[in-house]
C-alpha cells in the first residue's frame, strides 16, 4: 500500500511540476500523464516484488543488481520516450541509447563493487555470531562503518562483550562457591576431628589428663559454634534479613567499648590497644553494627600484630565518620589485598586456630559496612591497615 501511495504521489507531483514549468497543451498533458503512469506503475511493482525477492535471495549482490537494473530501466524509459518526442535526428536518439547503455554497465559495476564490501561485512557478522554461539565469546566482527550495518556490527560486539563478562562472572562465582564449600569443610573438619579424638580417648579411659581433654573439647565446640554463628550472620546480612536501628551514635564511644572487649585477648598476646580520636564524631548510624565491625577488625589486627607492638584505632570526621584500624604486622600483600574481604580468605594458607580464625571476620565487617551504606578498604603493607567510612545519614535495612 505504501508503494502504491508513493507512486501516485510521484505521478501527481511530476504532473504538477510539468504544468507549472512548461504550460503544456492538452495533448501534451495526456501524453506525459501516460508516461508518468507507466513509470509509476513500474516503480510500484518493483517496490512490491523486490523486497520479496530480497528475502528469498541467498546473495545480496542479486538484490543490488536487480535494484540497480530496475532503477535504470525506469529512468531510461522516461528519457527514451521524451527524447523521441524532442529529437528529430535518429543519430541523436542512438547517441542517447548508447549513453544509457554505458550507464547501465556502470551502475551494475558500481553495484558489484558496493555489494562486495557490504557482503564481506555481513559475512563477518554472520561468522562472529556463529563463533559466539559455539562458545568463542572473544570473537568480534572487526567491522567499522558509520551506517546501519556498522551499528548492527557494534551491537553484535557489545552483545559478545556482555556475554563474555557474564560468563567470566559466572566462572568466578562458581570458583568462589567451590572455595566456600571447601573452606567450610576444612574449618568444620578440624575441630570435629579433634573433638572426636578427645571423646574417644575419654570414653576408652586412655586420656592421661581428662581435664585437659575436656578443655580441648570445649575449645573445639566453641570454634564450631563460632563458625556456625558467623556463617548464619553473614548469610542473613547478605540476604537483607537483618534490621538495623539507626540512632545518633558517638563513634568514639563505640570504638572505646570495642577496645575494652578485645583488651583481654590483646593483653594475652602482649599487644597494646590505642584509641586516637582528636574529637568526638557523632553520626546517625547503628551502634551495634559499628561495634561488630570494630571488634572484627581489632580481633584480626591483634592476631597479626607482633608481640610488644600496638594496634591503633583512629576516628576522624570526614563527611561522616572515618575509622582506621592499624597494626604493625606484615600487612596486606598486593596479591592478597584484592581478596581480603572474601569469605574464608586468609593471608596465610595454613589454617591454624591459634594464628587466625575461619577467615570470615573481614567478610562480615564488609557486609555490615555496606549494609550501613558505607565503604571499607585495606591498604598495602607493611603494617595492616583497614579503613571504613560511614555516611552521616540514616540507613535502615528492611526485611
């Protein structure tokens, strides 16, 4: 329908232009009207059937050849008919036909040249989509054009990039999940095995010092209970199942209380705890969450601080509260700093409950800080430094 309407509009427009510019006679109007109608009908038929042929054709060059040929034939028909009316010499008419013939071959040659480049680009895109479908997500079209074909090629490249990113993320998540279950199994197996040995020794009456075995068993049960509690807490935070009640909180007081809680552990390891807070920093946040973050960071710092050194807690006011926990230990290496806040990550591969926990402390700290709409980061060593920033605004996690 659109092709018919366009042809009718072209015929009427041509007749109107002819009427304005030439002021023709009645016979000339009829004659030119017939010519325009024939050309319009031919154009309409070409507009209808060429797209059908294009969809069925297996080669783009066939469609371009047909398009060029039909366009030239329509134009040639009009020129030949009008020339026959204008030229009195047969020689002049033959000359026009020769020129039109040359134009035909030139247009077909141009169509061949243009279709070759276009076909090559389309084939590249087809090959790229097949490679991506087969799993080669690094394939790209290598087509650089400014037209719609170039935009299509860019779209294919962006699709492949996003698929590659999604695949990489999935592989990382699978690796992280495998590491998570392996770490859980490791940290559960160690105290369970120790507890089983202690129970069997006590049951068989072969424990040389039952009190020591009972103390070891109690320590193993405490380790299991702490690990289960940490895993449950981390899962609840990440799923948004914890409600934080925010209130006006003096971060300096929270830091001082966290130091008091960790003081016995630090004293046992001959590590001093120092609070450096030049002024009071009061923000609207959850004191319980901030306290848990500080206790986790202090516990981690005390474990890695050398005997006779100090762990310092710095509280400053910087568009909210900025809290840093520093120790004089080896600190975070460049290789480890990127995974320091992942679950079960430890800077020392050997898992020893005397030198380190299950590797969930920093992961829980990060989850709490993010739930409070803050950010946390670690700095490169020497010296272990973990800093987190909390904004001065209310943030409530909904169930």
